[in-house]
């Protein structure tokens, strides 16, 4: 990873854009979504920008001294890119030269905006069309009201902090808030069911947490074949007890703060004792194995009164049907010869 993704606070901070044409317009449309103070240096200004009250137009040719004090700099004038980039770097100011990543110190990702929820997709400048395509897909997945839901969660934060202790119970509350019936009612504009759902969450979290174990057996080392349910269990888990041979790419799909406990993946390797101890401590545990679910492990867990489930981990599909197509007789022999 060459570019480290961060979110930069631009509230009331000056951003300088060099250039006043179409390229500048595209960047400024994004900047207008922030609270930045936008200064544009250009002899001429696009008519849409001229009508924008938040744009401060410095109507003159570019000079390096005009960059001083800027939090960020954009160069949207191809003929000036190298000079602007050099001047900004000399002043220690992050700079983006449009369509010229080699002389830029930051690049702009494709963005899905559900303020305050923002998703950024970057390809490090290698495949911008791919980034745009991913942005379109993610944009279609996220409801327009997602940002409002995040603000509603913020309003509940103090009450949650007072009523529910940190750890698994609080995390469970928020997971169900954002991904369960409460979210669906909020997105649908159903205020009554939303408020009732929130109260039900508080009621449900008034009790001590109970651990459980989800047994997930892998039929493939390809993370793209994991079922949505298996992915969700990995994301929910407080602890993951996994065979040492489980691929790292699959382990990385889990929550970053989940405890990872490697075991040999053999019978009587101590995994059962770990599962029981973690679940009795009130944790959500995933037993991730490369082979089939161990009957001995499930029986041992059940005998301790611990809830468990088995989760299909791989999407099984029928092999693609081969559809024959007609081949001209006069070239059939050439095709067979080339394939041999």
C-alpha cells in the first residue's frame, strides 16, 4: 500500500485551487461538500464557479507566494502542474496535480457520500475506472438515509454509555441498531417502529451477555467464496479459534480487534477447552476449521449448555454447462490440431 488512506478535517481551513476551468470545477464540487474555505487562483473563472458564493476568486496569474497558509493545494491547470507541485512541496503543503500522480503527494479517491458516513475507494491511480465502477456499486447498496441513521446513533450515545457497559453487550447493541429491524424502520421513515425497536434493544441488553460458538468449516481457501453469513460471523466474533492452516486472507475478514487463537486443527488439540472458556466468558466465538465441523467439539460445547450453530462457509455452485457450438467442417481439423 503506497498511499495511506486518511480523512482530513477541512472545516474552516483554506484550500487553494490553481486553475478556473472544468478540472477545477470538478474538484471544487467535492470541496463544497466540506467546510473548507476555497480560494481559486486563475485569470479566468468558470461561470458555475463565478456564481458560487463560497469560492474566493484571486483573479490573477499564478505565483508561488499565493500558496502560503493553505491546508491543501490542487493544481487544475496542466501547464502549471509541475511548478505548483514543486512550490507546494517546498512549503510542506500536501498537493494534488490533477491527472498527474507522479508529482502529487496525495490523490483523491472515488467517494460515496452519506454524510457523515463517507466511503472512499482508491486504486492508487492505477485503475480509476475500476474505482468509479466500485463506487457505483457501493452507492447502490447504501440507503440515502444512512447518514441520518448515523446521526440518530450519535444522539443515543450518552444513553447507551450509561445503560450498557463496554464490550460485547455494547457492541451487540450497535450491531443490531445498524443492521437489524431498527435500521429498516428508520430507512422506511417508520418512526413508531423505529422508537419501539430502540427501546426493545435497551430491554434486550439489560441482561448479562451469553456466549455462543459458531462452527465454520472452510471448503475452499478462496475468501470470495465465503457465504455472507460466514462473513458476518467473522465480523461479529470476539474470538476466532482457527486452524493454523486457515489462509491469512480469510482471517483478515474478521474484526481487527477480535482475538485470534491458532490451534493445530487435530483432535484433542485443546481447541474444545478454549471454545468453552471463551463462550463462558460471554464472548461470541467462531471456530474456523479447514475440515468438516468436529462432532466431538460440538458435543463438548453443547454438554456445557453453550449455544452453538454450524455455518456453511462456501457457496456451492453447479459447474458451468458447456454449450456446444457449430464448427465449419473445413476448419475443424485445424482447430483440433491446434488444441493437441
